[in-house]
């Protein structure tokens, strides 16, 4: 099936990569914020962080050719119970006219403007028009899971949306163990657990582990494992996702040595893929460790801090 994803404008490249990793697709077309691929969409609405809606791709045409496509398309093949047509990026006053073309092709048409079973959306991007059949609205709830709203929180925690995207970039599937060796209060582990993955975390601070456990329990995540352990003693793990310590929270820790030693550990212990967040660019260090940086994304925090998200493989 040809599918289409309406990506968030927050970080289009991160949003695109998240879809491609989870679907295993390499070829894609990006038109504005619409990503078109040849793949199924089952379960993606419960996982994707930077996608707003998921569609079945219907057709693409020009503005001049749209009327002909609307008249000729087999709308009965996608129609169920009732329908509504909406326009995005174009003249919304044309919605009634284009909906009329759909009506004329249906055997027993019924319009539902509030909660349609068949939602047809037309997207206008310059001279291009893309038609999609809405399949799923992507699950929300990120704002309700922000760090300060959890039972236990740390002010340096990632936003839940970004945390979920980082977990997704590992490519871990349902039931896979996802390891965070610097887990803190468990922000990354929460998102992993909510997606049906098996969270595993370690930290040298027992207080942090207790707080992480309370947070995981709060979200009814049961199949998790937390241990008190130095991150550099991590055992073999297929999937690793972590936000490395930085700044004031590290005390007298030698960060340069920590990052170098952790990359060396990944070279020995990483099974499939790691997503690691650094407070600075680490391309040279990753290569020196014998690892491959598949992707790099920048994440702006404030005027004096930008973090770098690396997707790493052996």
C-alpha cells in the first residue's frame, strides 16, 4: 500500500527518519511536510512522535488537473458509511464543490462533517495537489507526560515527544529490550514501555533508580528492569538509547573521558543500533571508536546549549 504521513513542522528530518526506521523503507518522497512511501501503517499511530496524521495515498495531480481527477476517481472504492472532504493549504471555499464530485460517484452517499468514517483530505503544495484518505490520527499525550508532571522528575529530562522519537530511531520492535545505561528518572524508559518495548536502565545513584521506578509504575509499565551499575559496565545490548550526562549535573566527572570510554563500550557491546545524545558534535570521536554514525540531528535547548542526536551502529 502507498501510504502518506503528515509530518510535524518541528523537525522534518527527524520526523522523516522516524517513519523510515519503523517501516524499514529506504525510498520515499517528501512534498512539503507530506512523506509518501510504499509500506503498511499498522501500529504506527501508537509509536510515531513527530507525525500528525497517517493516510492512504490516493493520487497526486496539478491544480489544473484536480477537477478531472476528482470526477474520474473511484471514490466508491474507499468510501465507508459517510464522508467529509477537507482542503489544506488551498482555498477552503472549494470544499463543497469537490465534495460534490465525490457524492456523484457514490451509490448511497452520506455526509458527516463532524466525525466522518471516510475523511478525504486534499493538500495543496505550490502547483501540486495530493489526495489522502485519513487512516489514523497519531496518539497524543506528550504534554501530559512532561517531566514536571510526573511523580518524580529531573529538570534536565527530555521532552516526551523527543524521547519517544529517540527510542523509535533505534528501530526496536515490540517486545525488544531497550537499554538506557544513564537512565536518571526514566524519561526514555517511560516512552519505551508505553510502546510495548521492554525498558532496562541503570544508574549509579540509588535515588534516581527509585524515582525512575516510581515513574514507570505511575504509567503502569511493569516489564522493566532497573539496576545500580556504572554505565561503563553495561553488558551486551541490541538497542541502546541514552542522554549522556553533561554540565553541572556531572560534578567533577571528566566528560571527555566518559564519552570516549562509552563509545569504546558501544563498539564492544552494541548488538544492533544505539541512539545517543551528546552536548556537542562527536563525528570524529565516533569514527575513531570504530563506529558508524548513520544519522545526526541537532536539538536546540536554549541560547547556549544545542544537543546532538546520533544514530550509531557497529
